């Protein structure tokens, strides 16, 4: 058990009468960088706040390092939290913000100075130690907030959408820095994001959440390659998802949505089939459709093909000559690039139908 | 962290209890006195109160002065606020400071100044006699006019401040746009400024109206016993005739009018 | 051009009406004569100096100072937690509580003073000073709650949670993180409360007893007896005191945000 840093057991979290997270079970391994991924409102922040002790669970247990901390107050849990909005203290300088927790612990002054300086160094803010938060840029505030948590050497560091308030360039830089920091310090980190590419790029493991439930847990590769549910597939970029219907006439498979259907020449004994746009073959194949949309995206062209089973998104390499809008086109939905989803629980949903 | 309601209640409790005990409880009893005659519940006190001409005069005078002060404040307030908002920022700050400055000065001092101005030997009378407009000084003190002037000076800043903050929120181009579209200044006022500053007008109007209703010092100094208002009447009833039934009735009337003004005018602002 | 002149004239006239009387008071107090007049009969500082010689003025000034400072501080001590609870917690009956706490502003002061006197002070045999102290505290309390609430509302809630996660208990989080950030709001509330209490008349009218009067009440009483320029001089001095305090507050805190 010792390599499990945080364990959530049957954790139920509620705001008044609304249950935000019903009965969550999750083990976070010591030293890993784990992502809570899911659309806005799925309960990521709520889960974090419960781990930190800012919110009392309705029921269930939270273990940190094997100890039950469900009733332990937030200031005694040894959990760090980097807030989405950084929550820096406006009246204190950068240095004093970072020193805040150490001063509370009544550490000797020498030690405080040394640890704060090391912390600021780690996030590259040594030269801005005397500034107030309002005199720092968004990225600097974000790093200051990180340093403030890191110097406390928390057992677990929680980061709530740490990169969402930064602009695109900075976000990419900070991704790398965050990952490097985690490797360097070895602190168990849980970060929240609604951005699948961020989760895939950073995390050792991804917890995909939906409506307070865990939809799927796995490595970025596993989630990317083999989503288990319609929701997971949709979230990692399988934009063409079809329900599979019973086919009594021949050996093939009928896939359908609310506008029509299409019969594939192979069998699939699952509830849904899904393809990424890149997995659709355009220019040859047994099916015919009309190109109704085309967007140039540098290395590829993104087509929308209207078929008897609704709209299909397909990406084609730029080296292939462009097909004009309005032209008929043959295409294939090959078995090799299909993901078979056995997701009886999910009601058929058609994003592009 | 803030989910613990008992904790929250415990924090407001001292303030709430303090006010409830020192305020609501005694005021409540005072109001109830108006509904009692000789220890019995009765509306006879009210019937008696209404039957006296002086009481009616004072009531309507108070109401009239309240409306008048609010109305005149609004007219002068609009003109002044509009001019102030269009000043340059630095000048605007200074003028704004001068507008709110009287609010910080003791109302006794502010009212007292009018004795110097309006008294028998005050500047106004000196000027009138000096210019030969009248042989003897004119009586200004202890008239409704004096009370009106005193109240206007006391409460107008509240109206101006409310209107300034309402006008600061006016879209910058609304007035030029209306002018370009051919609106006259009167139309600009009724169609653009008035609707967009209505909430400020209502807030200012409430403050001025209730302020004037409940002012004591101004009617006491500038009106005396000749021009009684409800507050000075209440003081007299208690101090001169020990009449707590009347006191309870006047208190009820004042509170009802103040709350009424707050509620009604807030409705008007929302409508 | 014409418009600017018209606009200046309007502002000037309004200011003349609002501030002019105050200037007249200053000069009326400078009179060398013995009756209240403007323009004064010659100039001298004698009435300004005479104010300090009046024993009752000295006593009532001290009382008014005590009420303004003590009452406002007490109001802050119970008002700050209330404001904090109203802003941060989801308390049951919050709307009712807000109305209760705001009541002293809405209810006319003279009624409050009378009711307090008749139903609490007399039956419980409070001293005049205690009665005035309680009344002034209650009167200032709504301002304290309102002004402090305003500055709490401008403060993020998560910094307190951050402080707790760094090891603070709830009280430490409040004193180390909230208090320093609402300091100017509290100071503004103090000044507003001080000025309100110091200038207050109607509440104190019934509560003042023989020999124990607030300064404005004392001035009213003095005016009934004599019309000499000393009240003008005192009024001017008090006005300067208020203005001085507010001016300093404005320069250091931007006080007018809170009025
Ligand atoms: N303070 C609150 N009061 C009531 N409901 C809340 C509160 N905070 C969040 N919720 C609800 O709980 C659910 C989960 O919210 P949250 O954990 O913030 O989602 P996420 O961080 O994944 O976007 C949402 O449905 C949200 O509406
Ligand atoms: Mg969130």
C-alpha cells in the first residue's frame, strides 16, 4: 500500500442538495503526475478541494500515505494547492508570499531565506522577489503560486487548471517547465485540465471524468489509442462515431445515425464504431458521398463529406489534389482504423449528424 | 470552507442581537404606544390625532417640504451633475470634493449659517434695506421658506452625488449620437439622460426625501415652534405635554413614510 | 465656449449655495463685535479663543470625542465579523439579518433616542454616558458593516483558502491575510463612523442629561440663550476638524469611494 499517495474511497461530494461527485474511487500513485481531465462542470475542482480539505465529503474516505485524513483539517493535511486564479496575497511581496507558510511553521530565519530563495530560483523568479503580485505578469504569478506551494514540500501538490489563464505561447512553455519540475522534485502532482492535449502531453496517467464519474483511467497512449466509451472516444478526437445496428440480411455491419445508415463489409459485435478524421480513406472505397466542406490546415485538408449516414469528417494529406466542394467522392471506413466501443450505457449521440 | 452555517451565524449574532435589543425592541414598543389608550389596545389615539388641525397641518407640511426639497434637488442636481461630469478629471475631482464637503460638516454648523444669512441683521436683509427695497427688515427666519432652504442645502449633495455616479455610467457616445440624430436638448434629456440615470435619480430622491422628512435640526433652528415638522412636533409632544400616544403615532407615521419611500421608489426604479 | 461658461456658472452657483454658508460662518466668527453679523464688525480672533474658555463646551467636546471614538471602535469590533459572515457565509435568513443590521440608518434618530430612553435606559437605570455610548454604537454599526462589506467584496475568497493550506488556522487566515487587505476599508469605516457620531444630534437629543451633553446638543442649548459669534467660531472649528480628517483620509485612502 505504501506506494499509493492518495486514495479516494467511495467519495461522495455535494453542494447542498446537488451531488457533484457520486461515489468516486481513485488511487494516486506516489510520485506520479496525474491529470484529472473532463469538460467544465464535471467535478474536477470539487474533487481537488475535497482532497485538500477545503470541502467536507458527504460520505467516503480519503487516505493520504495510507492514513485516513477525512476528518483532518486542511491546514494539517500537508497538501499543496495551486489555485486556478493563483490566490496570491496582494499585500505581500513575492518573497513574503513564498515565505508565508514557512514563517507560520516558525522555521529559523536563515532556513526561510534559503528555502524561499531556492524556491524562487526553481521557478526562475529570483529577480522579482521584491515585487507585489499586482506587478507581475500572469505567467510570473502562476510560477510564484507554484513556488509558494513547493517550498512547503507537500506530500501531494494539486494544481487546478494551472495553465488555463496563460496565453498560448506561455502555456506551451509552462507545460515543459511543470513536467521538468515534477521530475526534479518527485512530488506527487495532480493537475486538473479540460484540455485533452495538455493532459496527453503532461501526464503519466489520465483520469477522464464525466458528470462526477470516472469514465476511463489510463496512460495517455492507452486513452488516445483505445478509448473505451463513446464519451472517451469523442474527447480524444474520434470525431466520427456511429451506433451499430443489427444486420439480419448479410454478413456486414450497419452503422447508423438519425439521418440514415451505411453498411460496412465486415462484422463488428459492439455497440459503437468510431474513426478519427485521419482514419477515413477518401478517393476510393465502397461508399459514396458529396463533399460539402473543406478547410486547409497546412499539412492536410479537412473535408466534410455528406453521406447517407450523415456528415463524416475526413483528413487528407495536402499532397493529394484537392477535391472541390460539391463533387462526389468515394470513401472507406476501414476496419483497421475503427475503434470498437462496447458502450451500452451511452445513449447514441451524434455530434455531426 | 464557508459551509459551516453555525459558524457564520455566530459571527453575525453579536451585531444582530445588539441592534435587535437596542433598536428594534424599544422602537417596537414606542410604535405600539400609539395603538394604546389607557393601557388598552385602541385606535382612538389615531382618531384623536387626525382630528386635530395642527397635526394635519404639520403632517402635510412635512410631506410637502419632503417632496419639494427632493424635486428642487433633482432639478438643480441634474444641471450641476451634468456640468461636473463633463469637466476634466482633475477639476472634476476637486469640484466633487467641494460637493461632498458639506456632508462632513456638522448639520448644526450648516444650519446655523442660515441664521447669519437670513436673520434680521443678516446679509440678505442688509442688502434689501440697503437697496431701499424695504424700510424694515423682512422676516425670513421661522418661515417655511427658511426651513426649505436649510433642508435643500443639507440634502442636495446626496442627490448630486447619486446623479454623478449614474451619469458616469452613461455610454460615452449616447448624447452626441442623439444630437446627431436631430434630438433637441430637451429631447436628449427626456429620451436619453433621464431613462439612463433613473436609478441614480431614485436613489438620490429616496435619500433626500427621507432625509428631509426626518431632519430635526433644521426645522428646530430655522422653523422653531412656528413651522413645526413631524420631528419637532414629536419632540414637543414628549417634552412639553408628555404625550406618548402622539409620540408613538408620529414615530409610526415617520417610519412608514421612510420605508414606504424606500419600497415605492425602488419599485419605480425597476419598472 | 458659451457652453463652458454656462456650465461653470451652474457649478459655481451650486457650490456657492452649498459651501458659501460655511464661509460666512468662518467670517462671522471672526467678528470683533459682540453680535452675530455678516459682514463682521471688524476682525478679531477673540471668539475663536473664547470657545475654549467655555467650560461646558470643553466637557461636551470630550464626551463627543469619547462617543465618536469609543462607539465607532465598538461598532467595528462587532461589525467586522458580521460583515465577514454576510460576505462569505451562506447564512440562513441572510436578507433579514441585513435589514436588521441596516435598520438604524432607516429609522429616524429622534425615535431611536426616545425609545431607547423610555424603554431601556430609564427602566434599567443606565447612566447617561452608557446610554449615549450604546446609542452611538448602534447608529454607527450599519456604516461599519456596509463599508467593510464593500472592501471584503473586492477581495478574492481563495486567498484565505490558500492561507489555510499553507498552515493557518481560521483565525490566523483572517488576521494575516484578510485584515491587512481590508485595512483601508476599516479605516474608512472608522472615519465615516467618527464623523457621523460626532455630528449626530437627533439620537442624543433625548438621551443627553443635565451636565452630560454631546457637543452639538450643547451648541443648540447655547444658541437658545445667546446669539454671540462664539457658536459660529465653534462651528467653523468643528468643520475644519471634520474636513481635516476627511481630507487626510481622502489623500491616503481615496475615502470618497466608500461614502
Ligand atoms: N459552490 C457551489 N455550489 C453549488 N454547486 C457547485 C458549486 N461549485 C460547483 N458546483 C457544481 O458542482 C459541479 C462540479 O463543479 P466543479 O467541480 O467546479 O467542476 P469542474 O472543476 O470540473 O469544472 C458542477 O455541476 C457545478 O455546477
Ligand atoms: Mg474547475
